[in-house]
C-alpha cells in the first residue's frame, strides 16, 4: 500500500472521527441509543479501509447479560470484535493513558483495570456486575495478555468473578459466559505461517509503530471469528472459565491448521455468516 494511499485512508478515517467523536460524547452524556452503534461503525470503516476481511461463525450474544471470554492476539482484535456487534471491552489501565487509543477506548465505554493494585479486581468486578445487570455485553481477553497466535495461553478466572457478583446482587439475574475465538488465517491471500505471525500478532516488547507499519504494508488480512456456545454460569468461575478455554482452543486450532476459510463466501451450514463491514 503506497504512502499516498495510506494517507488517503487515514484522512477518511480522521474525517469520520471528527464527526463521530462529538456525537458519541453527546450520546454518552444523554444516554442516546446510538452510543452503542457509533464505535461499531468506526471499526467497520477502519477494517474496510485497510483490507481486513472477517468470516464470522456461530451465534453472537443474544438478549441476556453476557461476559465474552476471548483469546487475544493483536491490537487488531479490538476493531475486529468491535465491528461485529455493540459491546464494550475490559482493558488494562495503561490503555486509558495512550494517545488516541485511550480516547477511543473510553468512547466505547471500556472498563479499565489496574493490575498493580490488589483491590482493582474487586472494584472492576463490581463495575462489570453493574453493566452486566443492565444486559450489556462485555468482552474479556481472558489470557490477560496477547500471545503470538500459535498457541493459547491459560485463561484467568479472576475477572469472571464479575459474573458471580452480578448473580449475588440480583437473585433473578441470568448471566452467561460465551467463548470467542479469533484466528488470523490469511495475509495477502496466502495462508498465515509461523513466520508471518509477527506481522499480525502484537506481543511481548514489540513497538507499536513499526508493527502498525508492517500491518499496513502487508496487504489484505483474513480473520475468522468463532462464537462458541453460551455457558450458563452457576457460580463456579474456575469450572466455567476452563470450559470456555477448551472451546476457544478447539475453535482457534481448526482454522490455523486448515487455513481453508475463504472470506466473503456464505457458509452452507446454519449458524455461520459472513460479517458485513458496510
């Protein structure tokens, strides 16, 4: 992608942001329903401009409070997931201070957690319980950090305590956990190999700016997003987290080994659909 092309795409994104950010601030202030949709439209525009194509499988969250447990590969996971449905994220506190990214995270009503403070988990659980009780969908990257995309890291159950808190606070509440698997399958039309993963996965001590540059130069990206079956939460967070981890592991491994998913082609079996970015 030539520099002039990148500049043009960034200009389009910036012009949309100039319109959308003030509107989103007003929507958050006055509780307008559009506050749930604007971040989704922003993510969709970004993905379309930079050639990220999504195949979405399974059934997304329904009309009940849902805590989504997802694997985490890259910063790109945010616009990918955020483009699909109205939802919010649970993010580490450092994100709140990042230029531009921090503002966008706040506009999507993210919940931030400071992992250096012992009481942080309990405080976040209370905040999440309140959001879940209102029927919202919250996304937790359950590994606690990004990985290289080749293997799944163990899921942490501590923040699943938010679901427990929601049940305790409201005896009639019904909270479900839903596994979500993200797998980057193709780059410039070719299957993603281990050698390609550093161009997509962002982990360890990688600098963000060079990584963004490599992403822009690398061409179109195909990603498969798979929603697992919802898990009825009965209060045992460790058991529920382990069940979600197993489901995500299976869903991630399938496309990585086969790399047979062809984007923008409607699947033939029920419960599978191509995500639309328009």
